[in-house]
C-alpha cells in the first residue's frame, strides 16, 4: 500500500519543462483519482537526494517519489531512496535524453500522470560506485560515491554528452540535434581515453580505447542503444569496450551502434569486447578521465563499480 505520493520537480530540466502546466496536470489527475499528492520543487543540484532521504527517515509510511526531470534528477531521487525499504521511485521524464525510461517499451506513457499514479511496482538493480580523484599537493584525495541506475560512459560517448551539454546552451539547438552535432565534433577530435580496465578482477585492457560503457540499461545519448543486451533486473551489468578504431571504421559502425545491432556484425569481436560482469575497476594511465554517470559528468583517476541486485522498488505506469 502506498501512503504518500510526492512529485519532485526539477525546474531546470528540459529547458524549463517542469512548469505550471505539469503542476496543473498532476493536480487534475490526482483529483480525478481521488489520490492525495504532494509537490516539491528542487532549488539546488543534489537537493533532491537530501530531501528524499529526510522524508524516508522521518516516517515508516511507504512513500512513492516521482522524479520529474532528466536522468540526473532520477539519479538524485534514487540515491536518496537507496537503503529505505519504504521507498518506491517513479519517473516523469522531462530531460533531453530520458534514456532510463526507454528500458520499459511495453509500459504505459511515462508522461501520463494518471497512468503514473496507477503505476505497478517492479524491482530493479543498481550499480554502486566509488571514484577517486587525486589532488596534487593535498594530503587526501577527493572521494566520490553513489549509485547509477542506467549507465556509466567513458571516452567517446562521455565526450559527446559533455559537448552536447555545451551546445544545448545555444539558441535553436535541441537535445537530439546537440547530440548529433556533438558526435561530429568529437569524431573529428577522436578523443577517447587511456585506461587500465579489469572485469571481475581480470585485466582486459591496458592502453588507449575509443570508449567503454558499463550498463544497467540499454540506452544512452537520447536513444542510442549502445548496450542492447542489458537488463535492469538480471543481477549483472553489461560492460562494453570499443578499441581504438579508425574514424572510417567508427563512421561505418555508428548507425548500427545507434540502433543496437552492432554486435551482430561479422568480426565485431575483434574491435568490441562485450561481457556481463559483477565488478569493474578502471584506472587512468595518464590524465584524469571524464565519466558520465546517468548523464552527469565528473573527472576521476580511479573508478570501482559493483552491482546491487534487486535493491530498488520502481513504479511503472500502467498501459491503458
């Protein structure tokens, strides 16, 4: 039984999509269903995590939180809910990528508030991580820890997300267009990463590569099906490593990579390593690497990732 429904709105998501119209839709749907709802608008990055954790710590009631924003907002809400058995998390996608909800192709509409309030519960895995950034001259390194619901991206994919975020600040450039332009710019630079990588304690790569994605879900970059075999509830995550291939080879592969059919290509195992694993350890061999964690980017020297099975209750909208 769900005792409270709280919609957490990120006013900055989707270039201001979390606005008065959404609030009106929430109130109208709740009134028709005779369900009490609460609405909380975030004020600062990271505030949703603290808010969710505080609410759950203060009450034994079962609370369902709807993250109204992009994948970053969902990550914040999930991070606040982890470890609380009285938490259920849902998502109203308002961002430019909205990759997490693409993993539910047979669900009802995630933008239909009525379908959301009548949503059915499932359980999903999460990826837990710890990252280290060395600080020259300081006695202590910076430590980052948290959870990832959808995907980590390092190298080409992360660099594209980074570039797209900058392009979206320009007039008339939408999220999808920003990603396409970002691909073109980063392809010209062909900047990957220089890393040592271990899967389940075994070294699988040392040196330059184009990209690596560690995935709980299938999608990144606003619908690119980079890890087509990933599942949110199978107790493992999918790690994909693309070696330092030529621009021409990547251009020829990218349309199929985008559609998720690249693993079916003849000889693809010579350039792509795709494995299901429980632990990944990544270390820089040169400068700090940029990593996208559910679309939010930080710089690290080391990153350790493990799986937390069936640890999050997730609300899926019903299909009418």
